[in-house]
């Protein structure tokens, strides 16, 4: 079951729009802060925060995770 969830998560991440995928991977996989991500990809911090929130919401709805925002 865990392997299937991991596969589904990988497929979902791959299907995300590029900007959302990059922000989520930098945040979760590389442990970068919103400020660091903004500087790295050259957008305002607020834009990163919005993209991060929408990506997290999409993941939560797909996997029925509780919200921790």
C-alpha cells in the first residue's frame, strides 16, 4: 500500500505545472525557505507562498491529508 501511495505521489508531482512542481520540490526535498526559493527562481516571496499553498492544497485533496496551515 505504501509503495502504491509513493507511486501515486510521484505521478501527481510529475503532472503538476512546472512552476508548482519546482516550488514544491525545492521546499520539501531541498528544505529551502520561501525566501530562498524566491531568490533562486527570481520571483517575489508572495508568489512562491501562493504557489506553495496551491500545491499543498492539491496534494492534500488527492491524498486526503489533514491541513496544517
